[in-house]
């Protein structure tokens, strides 16, 4: 009975050591499945204002035209046409 008891004790110590080592690995290195991937830095979108109606909108959605050396942005074709008719 002494040999069986010693083997069981050794087995329990081994299982305890394995469980503790996994626990410490998760605590100090972080669990790989629970890590949050880095988020790309968001670049604020530039807003432009339509000179005809005053509407502000993202530059990527605006229609644009050149007025002399300056680029002018519009919310719609009708605002752009009205501006160009007035300027021209």
C-alpha cells in the first residue's frame, strides 16, 4: 500500500504543477484568444462647406470645382451649377 500511495501522491503533485503552470502562463502572458487586436488609428474626416447652401459634408462625398486657384466643394450638382453660373 505504501508504493501505491506514493505513486498517487506523485501523480497529484504532477497534475497540480501542470495546472498551476498553465494558470501562471495565462496570467503573465495573457490568454491568446482573449487579446484584443490593435485597432487602426482612425483619421478624422475633413468636412467641407457648400458655399451655396451652407451644408457641411465629408470631403470624400462632395462634388468639387475649381474657382480660380481655389477648390470649392458642393453637396449636389444643382449647388455646383448655381455657383458656376453666378461666378461665370
